């Protein structure tokens, strides 16, 4: 008696197998199936990993329970049908692969391969890691191709969306105007034009003639702040709306609108990512609006603000073989208070910890937030005893759990003596969306330590990374806030170029003189505070 090939199937899948009129197919009655076919189906149905079998010259499709989820609406009619009829949208891609395996017997493997499938009523971008292997009869004849597959769509799209969030946070870190936020945000989002066919950020200050023409001006109905609205699919793709800001009457004022590719699946993960994108842009808009609003208050707060700021910026500690100099310059026309700060203190292991940071805003609230972050960072560094990235990670969680409403760019660096024959020191740092440190070498050349920056402090859910650089004797490390570089109408890159030129050839200056040099060479009318910290290795 022939072994029951479907014994290992779930009751639901077994019912589908039993419903197929096998005698009318090229496979014939089940009792006539070859031992190879029966044993391969039994093996496949016992597996909890998605597997399918393409049998015979027409590649008749057989599969197990785990494979059902991969093909969606194609089940149950796909069972027993030729694979070309089941997957016409992908046949030009997968058909030659099957034919090659069936001809040569050599297994074929693909990782994170894009295989668009029509499995939910529309052509959807799907990613799979799979292996095609030959199935042979006892005499060695290849009679089928076995497919072992895993869908990786979630992980591929998850990585891509994390790249969007990280890139957006980093790009907006230095934005100093509403138009700058808009331009930088759109420059990041428009890089992902395979998924986002069109993107626009509608600000009340923006001239409507600058809007993307093939996108509607307003959503189809009034939306609440933070609400994500997805319009029905069209030939051009779905429209996604998100309100970033609203007025006192809760009417939308700043709106993000995106036209998605019709092949993008709209699910909860996409909604969450859209809200995170909106949060990052909204915070950047909020930061620039706070700066503008505080302009009107700067004169009345100047004297009190300066006293508060100076009290929060203590003199840095010194240690043998290292010299630290600091400087703080308030914006020329700002109230002399803000979130910029520097710090230097000795850790329990006798290493020197250096901090430079910038909390968004220019008022007493941002200064208070800075003070909270400064004290938290000191406490975490002194008790944790871990490298900067670990310190940043704990600080991220503390900001979230203590509901400290701040977003900041920060560099935390730890300096230890190098025990090697050349002496000097080694610095290990972690960068949360801050401009890169500058290293002035003994020969007078300058190098930016521009390892990729992590997201801003206060944006939870991202990994933090450490970077290490040797500090040879006679070198100087320069840490600064973005006010040193930002110039009206100029890019951050031009500011970095200015910094390199200003430092080049100044290797003989002590740290106090370097601070003075950079401050003196700043153009007049600086619009942001400047915090500066220079470490010299004797």
C-alpha cells in the first residue's frame, strides 16, 4: 500500500490536498505516485520552514503549511497548478532559475532577492532568501526542483526605514531655518524614490509655487496633529498625509505628503515609520520656531541669561600631560543663554572625559534642559564605568523615562594615556548628531574625525557606536558646537572647510590661543551660540 503523502499536513491544508482532482492532472492518481514524489512531499510537510516543490516539466506546485503565508491570496488555487500560471508576474525571473537547476542539478541560492508578487490584490515588492535544489529519482534523473524559502521583506524594509530615520535626524541636526528644515528633509526623503514617488513638506511660510505640482495641496479631510491618513490606491500610487503642526484652532499648518509606489504594502510598520519621520521633522521645525520666537525676548533677558549661562559652564579640570581650554560666545543678537555647553572631568579610572553639546533652543528652558543633561551625563559617566556609546545609550533611556523634553546633539569623549612606545593618548568618542571633532596634528595638518554620527540624543531605539583615534604628542583636539560653522546662506560643508583652513599651520599655539584664534576669525553677526573646547597633548 502506498504511503499517505499528505499525512503530515495540517487539517486545513490536508483538506485542500484532498480536494484536488489529482487523476485529472499530469501527476495522476495519488496511489500511482513515485516513491520519490511521496517521500519529498512527506519531508516538505514535516518541515516548519516554508517549502515548495516544483514537479515535472510543468513545475506543478506543491507546498507545506508554512509556505501558505508567503503566497497569500494565491492559496488554495495554487496547489497542483503549473508554477508559471501561479506566478506569472515573477515567472521571467524565477522560471530560468528553475530550468537551470533542473538541467544542471546545481543548487541555486539567492539572498534578499526582490521578487514582486501579486498576493494581496496588487503587485507588491517582496524580498526572499531561497534555495532551489534538484530532486532526483533513484536512477539519478532530475524530476523536480525543491524550494526552501524565507521571506525577508520585513527585515529589508526595516533596514531601509532605519536608514531614512537616521539620515533624516543627522541631516536636520544643523538646520537653522524653516526653509533649511524643508530642503534638508526633502533631500533625504527624495533619495528613496523607488518607494516614495513624490514627497513634499507644506509649510505655511512656503510659497505655494514651490509645491510639487503632481501632489494635491490639501488632504481630503481635516486631520488631527500626528494623524496618518492613507488615501485609496490609484494608478499613480497611494497618498500618505501627516500633520506636523497645527494652529490654536487645531487646523493643520505644516503637512507632510507622500505618494507611495503602488508596490509598497501599507501596514502598521509603515504607519509607525511615517509618524517617526513626522516627529523628527516636527521637532526640527519646533527648534527653529523657538529660535525665531526668542528673538523678541533676547534684550530683556540678556543680563539674567548671561549670569545663568556662565554659572552652568564651569571651568574644566586639568590633568598631567593634557591641557584643556574652553570658550563660550553667545550669539551676537541672542539672549545670552541657550543649550550649548562643554564639560571636562576626571573619571574614576583616571581617564579624562570631555563633553560638547547643544540642546535645541535659546532660552532659559533650553538652558535648564542642558543643565539636566549635563548633570545626568556626569552621573552616568561616573557610575557606569563604560565607553561613551554605552553612556549615551543609558542617557537616551534616562531622557525617555524621566520625560525630559529635550533633543540635543552631543559628543562624549574619553581620553586615556597610550602605553605604547610613542606615548601620547587615545581618545574614544560617541557622536549623537553633532559636528565632527577636528584634529590638529604636530605637522600642522588638520583632519576631521568624521566617522558617521548616530541620531540625536533623545531619539530612542538606535544603537550608539564608539570611535577611537590616537592623539600623538603635540596634537590638539578641537570640539565645538555648530554655531562656530553656521553662516547665513552657506552650507555646513563650507563651514567645515573654513574650520580646517583656520586651524591649518597653528600647531604651535597653546589651547587658549587656539580658542582665541577661532573666536577672532568668526565673521561678525553670528546667529547661534558657540561653545568651544580644545584639548592639547603635551
